[in-house]
C-alpha cells in the first residue's frame, strides 16, 4: 500500500525567507502524481503545485517549487520569499495511475507552517 | 467562478440524530469525493462517486451513506452520529480525464 510521510509536524520561517517542507512516499507504481495542498486556518484546501512522475523537470509555480527525486521517492516543497499568507497546514499527497475512475489521494499527516513577521 | 460549495458550513446535531451534509459543484466534474478530517489530522477518504457509480472505502462505517442525484450534487448522510463523528467533512471533485481534485470549504460537524 502507498504511504506518504511528512516528518516535520511544525515549522516556522521569517517573512521573506525561504523554507523547505519534506515529503517522502512509498509506492511500487511507476506512474503517479504528487501534490502539495495548502489548508489555511479558514480550512479551504487549495492546490499549491503538482508533479507528474514521468516528468523529470521539477514543477514551479511562482514562489513555490518542488524537488522531485523519483529514485529516492522524495518530493519536497520550497517556498521562496515567504509571506504571512503562506501560514497554513501543508499536505503532501499521492495519487497512483492517471486518475480515471479512482484518482484517490493519499495524504501525509501535514506540516503546520507559521510565517512570522 | 466555477467552484465547489458545501452547505452548511457549520452543523450541530445531537447524538443519534440523523444529519445530512450537502455538496454542489459548478465544475461539471464527474468524480466527487467525501473526506472526513479530524482536528490536526489528514483528510480520510470515506467514499467517492464516479458518475453514478458509488465506491465505498473498506473502513468507512455503515453509519455513513451517500447519495448523488445528479452530476452537480452529492450528499453525505450520517444515520446515527456519535461523538466520534465530530469532524470537518470535505467534499472534492475531479474531472476523470485529469488528476487534480478541487475541494470545497468543508462543513464542520459538532455532535452534542
């Protein structure tokens, strides 16, 4: 069974600095997707960034980027120029295959990130 | 804007009193999910619909049921809520041709 591990329950960073959140996963599949979701205190889950396993190039979305190491089964999230609005719970998630009729997400336990002024 | 809507945002019920939570979407996605999220925990998938096909997770209690009368709406019915069912319930949707789930704001259920 697939598992997702986030080893940092809580982290904090100063505004404008860079922070990296860790995520590792375990799967025997070769085709899958990885996601980082953000859940601010208001509790709406928002997609931050996604990575397709067959793509070697790391995904980037503005200040957010990932370091995807397929062989090591590692998928870390880097947040550059941290902003107060980045304060949230961050969940790493795994989806096997190409979605279709299943497309179920397996979540890690989350990392609570606090951005301090 | 196309979105996933959950009503109500806050629901209080009494122990053992049936309750229904609602989810609607304007995204026209054919897959809809219900998750339970307890405080400071990851969301846990309860079940999902692929079109009209219902898929229950093996460890979802029988106390939880779902209905999807049409593409836009999906309901979560808790037949006899217990204190342990107090949680945030998240609805999510996905187009089956894609990989990304879109979440609603959630309904926080309190059981007295």
